[in-house]
């Protein structure tokens, strides 16, 4: 008789999964109708990977060559950065280059040496007809 109970439990579990899926789909449709912007499931990762665009003299010169510089998370790799740019700015990058800048040695107190945090920069190359407005929030 234990076999029959096991089948009922398995059916209940699959029914619960289908109910959860149906509820989540209803929530997404309700959010879309309310007018709020609904991002993809990977949007959390994309905003985590991209810290902010770098606005320096060199990066503004590179903007004319369709190259944009961003400060990114230290654990982010080229693939994650490419996906993040694609999700946030709706542009497919041609090339992603990464620079890891080591932290500078600084003095603190009476000649004690410590080190600043290291950071990672990404230089994104876009196609000729695409542009990103990085000066929007400045």
C-alpha cells in the first residue's frame, strides 16, 4: 500500500510546482499592466557587475571611437560584463577589454604602509551606429 501513497505525494508536489509557476506568471503580468518597468531575471546580476561609467579625459576621447569605460565588480568576467551592458543599455558590444588596477601603497599614521583597494575597469567597444549616453546622470 505504500506505493499508492508515494504516487499521490508525487502528484501533489507536481501540482504545487504548477501552482507556483502560475502565481509567478500572474504577478509578472500584473506588474507589466501597472506600468512599472519589469526587468529580466538576470538584471540583479547586471547591476551588480556594472558599478558606474568612468568619466575622465581619456574616456571622453575614447567615446568618439565608440569605446566606453566602466568601473566593474572585481569578480565580474568579460561574459558577465557583456551581458550586463546588453541588459542595461540594450546594445550588443563588439569587444570587452578588462584592466585590473592594483591598489596604491599609502602611508597611514607613523610611516605604516597600507594599500588602497584594487579596482577593475572594463573598456567596451560598440558598433559604429550605436551609442551610449553615459553623461545622463552627471
